[in-house]
């Protein structure tokens, strides 16, 4: 059997230092443990590898050959260990985050400020729709992803980090803005809306709520990729749109948009974080940012 790397390193150190005890100290183990490791290696190989010398110990011919044969292997292992150490260091100082639009625009900025207050870390943030975020995490392009609404998270560990509710907004002079009665799902099908693109969490929540009510939205009047673009289009007279209550709050408070009340639709959604690995998030910036997000 081939001895493991620790045993091969011990044997090389015995040859270099001339002592089992000195080689054990280099490996961070006692002389007794070093002797036991050496005996186990000799049993595995069926060879006598070390013999007593006038001062200490020396390798046998078989031991010297084994050290020579394993020198390239040990050198390559050292390179890999150093590379892994570099990766671990980089991961403790860098964080790649992908987030769906609402989370990226309205939640993550404050979370990242708080993260930098507790940890020196370089963060790269990319905003995308929920499906693109999940794909990036699965590919390894992102250490952590934040999504909203129904999206397939199979293969990822996840955690709920918040709750949101969508609201239907319209320009003040829109006919729906002047309604007193709540808008039913059936009435929502009567006109095209301003919508997010396919793959967005916002659109997925609305479409699922309409399916649950036995209805289906009309084809969109226009599809836009950001909350800001949606709100701008509605403000200038575009058809109404469903957006996050967080995204619409400023425009609603100023009166440039009006919230249209609806009936029979569940428009709540969860903000979720996703990462590759075990249910307990990896130590470092990923775990720190998740703790901040959960704290709200």
C-alpha cells in the first residue's frame, strides 16, 4: 500500500534531520507518535525503511529510494496546499454576491454597509433576475445569491431573510386609480400590464397568484428589466404594474403613483438566500452577511 502524505513527509524528514524525534517535532507530533507512524508505514510497505545509527536514525536503502520516488509527489502536494491556503485567504476577504432586483436595490446596500463595519471584505454585487441568480450560484460564479418569489432552488442550501408584498400601482389619472372597489383577478385579465421580464421573482409571484385564482394575465403591454424602469413607465402613463411595496414606497408617499387595491390574490413573497454546501453557511463573510440579512 502507498503510505499517506504525512508518513512520506515524516520519512523524508528523518532522512534530512537524522532523528525520529526531530522529524516528529517538525511534524508537530511526539517522538512516540512519530515512531508509531513509521512502524505503520513499514507494515504497509513490507519494508524496513529506517535503522538506528551511531547518532540517531538513518534511512535504509529502501527508505532512501522511497523518499527519492516520493519527492515529486511531496513537492506537488506542497504546491496544492499553498494554493488552497491562498484560496482560503481570498475567500475570507472577498465575497461575490448575486441578487434579484428588489433585494439588490432596496436591501443589500444597507446590509453591505453593516458588513463592512464588522469585517474587512471586498464585495462584488451583480443584480439579475431570480433565475439568473440561482444559475450563477450553481455555477460557482457567486458565493451567495438572494432571490424573491417562486424559483427552483434544488441543490442549494437556503434561508429566509425577509418578507415582501407586491402592490399594483397606477398613475393618478389612470381609470384603475380612481376605483373604489377592489380589483378582482378576472378584471386584471382585461388589459395588458407593464411587467418585469420572464425569470423575475416579481412576475413569477403575480403569475402564480393569478393561477391560484383560476385566471391568467393578458400578454404584457411592455416588459422591463428593473423596478426603476417599471415605475418610470407607469408614472408617465404606462399601464399599471405590480412591484414591490418597498420599490413603490417613495412614489406612493409623494402621490405620483397610486396603489390599486386588489382582491383574491396572495401577493406576499419571501426573500431567500442560497448557497452551495451544507445547511450551515460557510464561516466568514457569507455567514456574516446572512446574519445581518436575517436581523433585518
